[in-house]
C-alpha cells in the first residue's frame, strides 16, 4: 500500500471533520483522560489537585492517551498543539530554546520566561526546556504570570510535566520509529515494584537523524542539522511509613550534532542594482550551505533530585532538593569576512598567515556555486575596498576569510524548596514555603582566525597557534536566589471562589571576567574591547554585582454559573531577574556603531529586570453532558523592561547581548473548543489572536509603535481524532493536526530603515559612495504565515500499535527563526523542518 496515499486519505478525512459546524476541541481537554478520571481531568495548575474546569485560568492539558496519539516526545511537539504559544529551538545550538506565550518571549542568553516543573520540582536551566524528561504521563501548559505559584522565571507561564510513577505491578513498554534521512528513534521503560512499599522506573531514549540539509562545499556531507541524542532516566519511590513518601530521580543525557543552521540574507536596497540578492525577502531565500568548517554541538546533562512528602492529619509537608549540571559547546564558521578582519596583512605572523590562508581559499573557489550575493573575485579584499577584483562572502562562507567561532556554556546549580500545604479538603486551603537556588555558570565566546587547520576547542589560543584567538568574551556568573511564598484559596459561597498567592524573590548576581590581559594579534588592541590599555599594558576587567528584588502577587476569581460552566478572572505580576552581558559588550557597540556610523543603540553590560502586569478573564465549561467543552479567554499584559536578544556582527566579529525594551503592551483573545461527534470520533479547534505594541524603547527609539518581537499575530489549531474498534481487540486509529502560525517579526526594528557598517565604510572606501547607500530596509524580515499538517494513521490493541506518520505532510516551506543583525545589514535565517514520512511500532505489557 502506498504510504502517501494512506496519509493523504487520512488528511481528507480530517478535512471533512474540519468542516463540521461544531468544530471543537478544547485543546486543554483530553477526552480519554476524562473517561479515566471521574469528574473530568485532574490537574495541578495551582500546585494542588483539582478539576481542570475549576481552575480560574486558561490551561492546556495533554493526558497520557493524547500524548501517545499525537506522538509527542519533547516540548516542541506539544507546543505546536497549543494556541498562543510558539517555540524556537535548536537553530543555534541544542540548548537554545525560546518559548513565546501570548507575546512574552524568553530572550536568548537571558533566563527563560517559562518555568519548567517536572514531578513537582522546578528545573533551573533553560537548556532543559526541550529535552526528553522521561516517560511522560501528563503535560499542563499554564499561560500568564505563574511566579506566585510556580516560582522563578514563570513570567509568561509554566510547563508542568508528570512522568510515570512506579506502581504495585510490573509493566513496561517500548516505541521505535524509522523515517527518511536515516531518522530513527527508540524509547523504552520498565516499572517494577520492589518489595511491598517501593518501586522503580527506568527509561531510556535514543534518536538520530542525518537532518534535512547538506553541506554542498564539504561533499554534500550530513553536517547541517544532523543530531544524535541518548538519555537514561530512573525514578525510585518508596513509602517510608504510612504517611511518608520518598521520591528519588536521576537523569543523564548526551547530545552530539551540528550547530548554527543558518544562511545570511541581506537587506540593502541600494545594492540591489548590482545584484537583487542584496535586497531579499527572508521568506524567498533559497537555502544553500557551503561552510568550510564542520559545525559541531555537544551537550551533556546530569541531574539528580530527592523529594520527601509527609502527610499530617490536615496538612502535607513537601521538601525537595535538585542538583543539575549542563555543559554545552559549539564550533562553527565565522561571520565577519566582508569587513576585512582577516584580509589585510598585519604586523604579526598570525595576521599574515590568516591573510595568506584567506587568499588561497578564495582563489580555489573561483567558479564554485555560492549563495547569492556571495561572489569570489580575483582577490579576497571585500568589494567595497576593491570594486574591480574584490569579493563578498556573507557569513559561514567556504573561505577562511570569515574566521571561526567557539562557544561554551556550562552551568551547575543546586536548589531546594520546602512547602507546607493544607490537604485541600476544606472550604479554605493554603500553602506556605521557601526556596533557595545557587547557580555557577561560565559563558565563553571566542573568535579565531581560520588558517585552514580547523578549530581548536579552547577559548584562548596564542597568536602562534593553528587557530589564534582574535576576540574573546569569557565570564563566570554566580547567582543566589532566596524566595518565600504563600497562597490561600477560599470558597466564599457555594459558587464564588477566591484565591490569592504571593512570592517575594531576591536574586543576588555577580560576574567576573576570565579574559586574559593580552593583545589581539590582528588589531593590536585588547582581545576584549571592554579592556583598556594603560602604560602599554592591557588592564583586566573588574567584577560586578547587583541584587534584583520583586514581589509577585496573583489574585484569582471563579464563579459557577452552573455546575458545568465557570466564569473566571485573574491578575498577576510576572518577574524575570536582570543580569549581566559578557563584559565589554557595551564598549564594542559604542565604538563600532554609535561612534563609527552615528547610530544611537543603547546596550549595557548589565540589563534590567523584566516585570509584567497581566489580566485574564474568561468562561469555560461543558455542554451536552460533556460532549462539547469550551474555554474563551481574553487577556491584557503590560511589560516593563522586556528582555530582548540582540545580535551584532562587524569587523570585530560577533556579539550576543540582552537589551531591554522599556514598555510593551500586549492584549488578545483565545478560544478552545472540542466536540465528540460520535463515540470514538472527536474534532477540536483553537485560535489565538495577540496584538502587541512597543510603547517605549530607549535602546532603539525608532521602534516605538512596532510589534513585540517573536510574537505571532495569531495561531490556529484544527484537528480530528478517530479511534474505532475493528474487532474485540484491535482499533483503527487516526489523527490529523493542522497548525497555522501567523506573521511574525523577530526584531524590534521592522518597517524601519537603519544605517549599517556599510554606511560608515562606503564614503572612505574605493567606491566612495554616500553613506545612505549603505542603509538597510528591514521591511522584508517578517516571517510569513505558514501552516503545517501532521498525520498519524494505523492500528492498535491493548498491547501493540503500528502507526504510519507524516510530519509536514504537504512539505510547507517556512522559516524557523530570523535573527536580524541590524548594523550588519542583514539577517541570519534558519529553515523549518521539511516533509518526513515514517513508521512507528509500539509494544507495552
């Protein structure tokens, strides 16, 4: 049987369901879970077990059966099924995950805006957001500020996961997949009782893929988005007495693959007369990969936790501690060739060698197919300096002219929480507790000269080495967090319920530069632009410290219109601590842009805390004896000092920083519907619309009035699920999910022109053109709306399943991310996943 025909038939069946006038599923609702749980889905959205219908907030929930039916493995899978939520992950490196909920985004290189809570324990590293967390049994996605209840970094919301807990019987299962591009996945678990009062769950996962794209310069090698991941999880639960439970967990994961899955796209309209590719809409870019450096990405994770819970007569004491260690690094090509950093011979052997290597690699590439407007002339000198025989390279070119980069990020932390809560049996319920966290983090970004001898995986390499370091950011960060929290929920009447929660955080942050006091062998200045030269010697950067404090209250109201329908409202304050950029960032932005081309970009070595003020009101419930469920919510959020990632590229190399947008206003609405059409046939749909506006932005004043970056104008989810018995033991199952993501800006600068480094270089270059010729127009950097259809169809019994699946069934071309480097004159763009067909086999006992 033709698998494409089968999947296309399933898509047609889904399309019929989409046209139903009762188009419905409350994405928060899991019809199977409702059958398993009397009274509906049970969630922990307020850190206590309660019915989903009674939670005074919009919550998306996926139970175990829905997770299996959709094939969910990691966060990027279930987020695509959630209205008003988008994700960017794995474009630069595996640990780089940014989740946007209703317009609030987690800035790259800052803390996340979304808390991750697994089996009641708050994770502390953003790199863990899209990792396999074990054998999932339930996923809850909470929207809006959740810090008062769930703690640190929950300004936009929280993701609450529950994994398999060992029971009193032996059980296990395995799942294997095979798909195109040598894409394979295998998961397995076993749960066994140990004696009468303990149990153990051990699970493992493995996945590998060659990826969708190939490096055409390196012989069509599978080195662009290839990846191999494996991990092991263990959970031991024991009753220490009739009222005391011990829960121990450990996890180890290892990832190897590629990094920096980008092409460059230029936005210089006045250069388009020479080559139209100089002014390109990011959505029409033809992707090609030609790097002469094989990009690598390595990540290892180890974590261990212990939780103990003791039930008193009317209250429960819970205490837990977590140790986590995540180490990651990447190597890749550089970006700065067009600004002549490695082109002109200097006074040192390293600079002469880099120039010679660049000339040799350029000469060898004449006639080789390259990404437009990249072209290779007779000399490696950029065309703005040598219009007759010069070259232009873009970023990640096949020449040695753009240098290399090596980045590291290592974080270890230990955290603990103690909480005393009522048992939830009375008209008044409460909790009170305290939290502590200590973080040790080291971040390094090293730029090196490419002498044709590869990348040395070390941040500082001497001028006479094979890969001399030319610029270096390397800092050690330490953070101590102290918090106390409390909440109370009361039934004022049989129908009216009020809840109030509050949390007070203190974050003590310190940074110390690890950059050696040495000279850059290429420029003759300090190797870090923040360093100073005094009496002929480079002075090291001094340490800095800052304390950030914030109270996060949350008020919730619920009124029962009927036993099946609730009105609700909530208000809360969200908080994300400020912090430090790599030291020297402010100096390089000021020197390279403000002083050179007259821009007014405000970047500081220290960025401010982010505080949001959010309101939500809605109605949720069920109709027709639960056959139809719905949730309609509206929301308004005002964000002060929103943290935003900026990327700068130039002759100095590259720079990653966090800036602040002074004020952003967000408002919108969300609708979720679900309906059981027939026994075994469910249709569902949801939609979110978010309006946003930048109200003030001292970092870039021209952007006032633009939209919040990384925020889709809308999302729409439509789908259907069919589970029909063929006989007493076998069911036919199929599911179709259609996700539409609306237009998205990724930068604060949008329909705005801006000067670039070319504006500063052109007047004094061989071209001698006016400065405005080098200005950029960023109206072409908005990602277009796109729609993705995923399909699953097959057969299953109580023990086994055979499923054919398609990801991106109709091979929709879309962008994963657009990182605009404003003063560079272009963007670094990453493609989304392409069409993939596969087979899945499952077995459980």
